[in-house]
């Protein structure tokens, strides 16, 4: 019969001491490893390279691709806070990844002041400095398109491209217009390009032949519409271009080769019919395709039989030929109702056009 082993008090104490030391060492090791794990979880993309392309555009390369939430247009207000500029510079639209790039983005900013040195950090990271670019975009010509709107056109053949052609976000929708530029913004054949970044919130000034100066605002989503580089600019509501007047266009972000255009009376668009889609939207059909998105930024008023009125605004980029979609603002369409369609600010006529829901 085997004898049971008996541990003396000394051996028991020694065993407990060793065990306790091991546990303490393990705890210390865990405490040392914990901060490293925390650092890894809060790592953010940081700026590794920055190039000012022109007076309103930066090209920034980050250490890693930006998060989806940091390029989503719906988060623009928060995204602006990620970029910590000095000297009153700020971004005006979200970063857009270049075609073929891993983490290089086109970033539109407010106009840089000549002679100014800026610094920028991203989400509290290390700051980078750069000298303001004084380069302006070379645009080609101007043309009146309605009684309150004109366009400024540029051409890829002249070494100018809209950013819509070179970013991943619009690649599928641009078809053959999309192409890739390297970090120096040269194509595969070595051709150099200027990049027109987002024109959101941009303005130009027109000066009449009698010296009157008027500010015209960019019409959203028109800068690369219909396969052209011809952004539309519109006078404020109620203002029109005086027929028979010569206007000269000037800008702090562009140089225009042929900056003048002479105005004439242009007939408004004609609304042919209206058809409900759901309780928040409907489509308007014009009598003919205008050939360009002249519906952008336009509104109509719906007048109900009980005297109530509802405003509706064109849904940007929804035009297909002569048909465009309008969305009601802060309201819904009543079922079984009839509304008279009245274009606002005389951009169109709508004789006896009704919307039946």
C-alpha cells in the first residue's frame, strides 16, 4: 500500500508564494499590454502627403483609406471638423478618392489667399504646412442658357478635367468619360490636367457693359451633367439678365478665355403635364427635351382646390430627357386631390397643368 504524500508547512508556503508571484507577474504583464491594445483601437488615418492643385483644390494622401462615414456627403458638417485648418480655410465638400489610388483624395476648399502659409491636421494628428496656390482653372467660354442663368464651359482637350471624371465615386456612372491620373495628375500619355473640384457654394461675378456688378451662384450638380464640363450659374431669385446687354464673367478661382456673352430674351420652358409618383413626389414632363439640366434648382407651387399651397423642388440629377422629378417640401400630397402646377420665378409656363393624386 502506497503512502500518501504529506506537504510540510514550509513547502505549502513556498508553493503559495510562487503561485502568487506568477499571478502578480501575469497581472503586471496584462496591465502593460492593455495600453498597447487601446492605442491600436484609436489609430486614425493621418496626412502623409499634401499638394495644393489650384486655388480651390487640395490633393491629400493619407496613411490609410478614410472610413466610409468620413466621406459620406450626408456627414459633411462633421467631416469639416475633421480637417483642422488655420487662417480661416475649410473644406467645402467631402474628400473623393481618385481612381486607382489607395488613399489619395481630391478635397475642395475655400479659396486660398495668395501669399498665405496654411497648416492642417486631420482628427488631431500631426499638422502639415503648405503655401497657398494662386493657380486658377483655365476655362474656355461663357454662354447664356436662360433669362437668369449662364454656363461656363471647359474642355478635356485643353488639359482641364472635372473631378467627376477621375474619382471612384462617379466612375460607374461616367462610363468612357472616366480615366485615371497619377499623383502628378498626368494620364498614361503624360498629358497634364488641371482639376476642377466640387463647385459647391462657388460664385462668380458678372459685370454689365454699364459697370453693374452682379453675383451669380453655382447651380448644384450641373458642373459635369450631360457629359459636358459646363457648370451653370444663376442670378438670385427675381433677378434676370437684361436682354441686349454684354456681360463679362470674372472669378477668384478661374481664368476664362472668352469671358463675355451678349444676352437676349429666351423663352421659358413649357410644362406639358404632371403625374404623381407617391405622396411625396411627382414628375413633370416638358414639351421637349431641353438638352441640358435646366431644371436644376427650380421649384413649383402646387395650389389645391381648398386654397392650400405646397412647394416642391426639383430632385437634382433626376431629369431623363423631358421628364424631371420634383419632391414636396415639409408636406405630403393628399390622396384624391387635384393641384394646379405653378412654376416659381417664371422659369417655365404651365397652362392648365394639373396634378391629380
